[in-house]
């Protein structure tokens, strides 16, 4: 049938797995370790156990310490062998509680990257060796057993808190891993049901999902219908209706209906696994801020070691006692540990990428999220991104005596049996508006012109301009103006006729998403210019741009020229550009832009080319990327300034710069300050969770 054209480009309606091409199981754990290399193989439980046992052993060490007794003015209860309680328990604490730091230092030195573990190990090793030298009577001084014990215990506490924070940041991913059920009901070709382990499922198997059960694998519904809760994957709070032919995602929850699903993806091939890999890879990749933090931490390590050497030499030359000089040296090593600095960026990144995943934003490359804060231009592909990629009635004009809803219901009834995309658009519009589409009789095609059918005993004709010419129908003024407006915008003008009289004109085009208006408005509110890049005719593109308030239109752009258009915007570094698209022909532009944002319902190629993937295919999520990026960057800067800046005061204080005023720090107090700075960084990073997505 001849319905006219609207010049929409080729990527309407896509599916595909967003899993990426990465591999590896246990994404959450892997990301936690990647975020904090020095804790490779560690977990909060290990630090908790070592902390509590070391704490229990530290209490008697402190209680029977002569220095503490003199300081607090008490006399410890004397028991047989009390003199050996501090050295023996102190040695046990060093070997058990301190082992984790010694092992970490060995790894750092093997990699030729001395850092926090090296500093802690130097501090506790110096204290341990010095104390035994004193105990063996090789020099006259006071042993440092209580300082050693409290230092190890407090450091274990700090690391326990740190690891808990990192693990909690991965909590959402760990919960995702639990979404998949352990077993599924497989249905044989003969209809027999069999309960099998999920890892036994293969593509092509048919599984039965009863009401309330988790869907065990990606697949396609072959029988039944139900509302499926996909919130854990897409962030969409309302259940989505799934019926025969629709795709379903592993880990989502079936509603009240029963579904039979043909398996299309299992295990690592499911979208759920792909999401986990994408987030884990993003958390493991290093941003510019992370590289800066790594360099600062390494530099601080060298500064701390140099400061410790200078402190030891200076106090020795000044005539201080050996134990005083060593205590000052140990305190410098402890307080200057780049612990907080090492945590400052990874924890913020772990939280931000997890927040993004919960909000439907998958960060494939952390640099994309980091760069988003500086965006000044966002360029959208049109079809399937700003628009639905499906035809709808975008304007409806009627003659006197007939209501808009009545005309639309009649046209939908006439077109109901047609498979033409524009006919489908008219029917879909009627259903979107909640109209009842009655059945028509005697449907027939009018070759090259339109269709005809009887509705409630009356014959109606529906078609484009060719139908008007064939039936010699004159449009009244208002309808003629409506048809001219549609033609001027590159839209199809479809006419409803009855008995040689025009009743209505429908302007049919690729419908603008309702969400697109809000997205453009939010970007403008954030001071960001909005452009549109499309292969469509200029009239069609400018009509959409005018409707949405888009600033710049690039129309009739060939697929191979899209990347060049982005490069022109970037020329001279004048603009930082994000490209948003969903089709194969968008991939080069996505890769060329400073930030490529792929619509999650788009092609695999587009998803792979993007830095960030919008799981919900909702353009309103793009302003959220900017908000999350800006909030993440603020937290990174705050943490970096605090973690590095406090050492300006801490190192001189630990070295004894105020000793003349009787203000000196013990190694244990230095460890408290160092751990406190780490806790402050961790708590500040947690505040990022308050960002609304």
C-alpha cells in the first residue's frame, strides 16, 4: 500500500547481549581486589580475626608494661614470669598480627613498588628487633613492646574497616550474583518435566518458570504470559509484561503467570553476567585520578623513609637517647603510611560504579565517567535514541462533526489487518491512548493507494496523497493545512475518507520519546549544549529538534561521516563531546567522542564502542551520568587533599618538632591518627551514596 515515507534511518529496535568480550568469574570479589592491590587475597574476616586475637593479647602487654604503669601511676599484679609477658606476647602479636603486613611488604618490594605495607613493616620490624636487643641486654634502654602491640592492633583495625568499606561497595554486585537460581525445570520434547542444575542448561532447552520463580537463563518466551520484575537488571520499578516471542533475562523474577522459555544464553553468556563483568572491569580499570593517587602514594613512601632516616640522625646527633630516637623514627614511618591515599580513589570509584549499575548506568571505562563532568556538548542519534524507532501518529486533524478519538479508532480498525509499518503505527497509537479498536469487515488493499474496510456497516478508505488523487477528493482548508505541515516536516500524511469525503488527516512519523523532552531540558539546565546527528532528511530532523528544543542539527549525514562530524565539534579542543547512539553506524562516532554513551537496547557493536551503557535505554539517564561524574570527582579531590595534606602536619609532629613543648606522639598514637585519616576518607566516600540517580 502507498502510505508515503518519513525518511527514518536504519536502526530501529534492537536486541543483543551486553556482556562485552571480557572473561572472569566472581566479578565482585575481583573488582574489590583490583581496587586495592595491596590487599590481594585478603578479606574483612581475616583482618577481623587477627584484630580481635591481637587485641586480646595486647591488653596484658599494656597492663604489665613498666612505662604504662609509671605513666598511669599503678602497680601491676605480680605473677610468676610477669616480666616475660610483654616480650612473649609482643612477639606473638608481631608474628601473627604483623604477618599480613610483612607479606604485603614482600610483594611490594618484589614489584619494586614500596608503599604502605613497606612502611608498616619497617616500623614494626624496627620496634621488634630493637625491643629484643634491649631484652637481651645488648643495650641499655627501654623496650617498645606495648608500642609494637598497640601499633599492630590498631593497624589491623584500620585495615579491617577499610576492607569492610570496599566489600560493602561491591555489595550490589554480590547480590546480583545471588539472583540466579541453582536449579531449573527443564521440559523435554515429550512434555516431561525434569529438575536440573542451572549449569546443565544449554541453548535450545525449554524451561518452565512457575509464578514467583527466578528465571534461570536468558531466553525467549514460547508459551504463556506474565508480568516480570526486571528492576534488578534495568532499574525499572514496574513489572514488564512478557508474552510469546518476548525476550527475558536471567535473574529476573516471574510474576503470577507461568512461562515456558527457550534458552538462548546461560552462565557467562547471560546479560546478568555481562553486567557484572562490565562493572567489575570498570572498577578494575584505572582513571587519571587513580594514577595520580598511585604516584602520590609512591612519592609519599619515599618521603616517609627519608624523613625517618633524617629523624633518626637528627635526634642521635642532638644527644637524645637511642630508644627516644627509635620511637620517633617508628612514629614517622607509621603516621606517614599512604594508607588513606591508597584508599581515596578506589573506594570512590567502587561506590560510584556500583551506584551507576543500580541506576541503570553501566560504566565500561572509568575514564568515560571521569570525563563526563567536563561535558559541554551532548550529541544524540535520532532514531531509536531520541525517538522510539517506531511509527506513531504525531498530529491528528479532523473535519467538523467528528472527534479526534473517533477518527483514530475508525482508522485503526481499518488498518488492523495491514502489516505496513505506518498502519501498525496508527493501530499502536490508538492502543496507546486506550481506545477500543473494533473489528472491521471486508478488508481489502487498494493497490498503490491505501486500504478499505467496513466499520459498523460503513465503508472507509485510508491512504496517502495517491488515494486522494485517485478518488478526486478535495481536502477542506484545515485538513489541507495539516497535510502541508506534515509534508513540510518530512512526515507521512494519511487520510481517512468516507463516501468521497475527507474526515481526518494523520501525520505519521517516528515518534519522539516522552523521556527525550525531560532529558534535553535537564541537560540545558546543567549548561550543556544539545545536538542531534542523523541520516534523516533535514525537514524531518528539524521537526524533531524543534519539538525537543535541540540546539544544533546535523541532518542527512552518511554513516561513514558521523565520526568526522564529531571530530569537527572537537576541533581545537573547544568542545568536550558525548555521543549517544544505538546503531551499528553509530559505533565509529561513539568511539571518536570524548564519551561514547550506548543505548542498552541497541546493537552489540554500539554497546562495545561506548564508554557507558544505558541499560534502560532512557535518555533521561544521561544527565545522571553528568551528576554522578561531578559528584565522584568532588569526592576524589576531597579524599586526595585530605589523605595527602594531613601529612604536612603529621610528619613533623611525629618526628618530634614540638618535643621542646613536651608534645610528642607515640607510635600507637601515630597509628591512631593514620587510621583516623583512613576512616575519614572511607566515610567521606560513603557520602557519595547520597547522590540521587
